C-alpha cells in the first residue's frame, strides 16, 4: 500500500468512523443478543464507543504505516477487557468487527469510485 493509499484509508476511516462503529456494534449484537439482555442500552453504547476507539487507532496506524502500533493496541485492549472479566471469545470479536466493517466500506468506496464522504450514499 502506498503512502497516498494509506492516507486515503485513514481519512476514510475518520470520516466514516461513527457509521462504521454503529455497524460493527450492530454486527456484534446480532451475534450476541444476550448482551442486550444483560447490559441494555448502556452496554450497547459502550460497545459502540469501543468500536469507535478501535477505528481511531486503526486510522492512526494507517497514517503512520505502522501495523505494529495497532497490534500493540489490540494486546493492550485485550488485557484491559480481560481485567474487566470479558471472555476471550467476545474480545476476539470486537476489534475484528470494527476492522471488517471498515475494510468492507473501503472496498465498496474504491469499487464505486467514491471518496468515502458522509454525503455519499451507503
């Protein structure tokens, strides 16, 4: 990936962050409806915030061209969630959900020639 492509990806992630976080959260809750029953709307909002942070760190890693920084963030996040009693299978899904949603949107924008701006249709 060229520096220009990395910058475009980082800009796209930042521009679409809230939408991507919402979609990643929705994907997670479809797979785990028991989380709604257990944590309610506050838990869903915290999950969405976590997804947004994941996307922020991914954008920063893309800007820097440094995958290692994102890997270090993933390890830190896993330790934090483990300390809060979040099971490994849930931790293993949160960041990939955010990433797969971001990657899907990036590919869709590239395929359609779009810039990823919010004003474009999803």
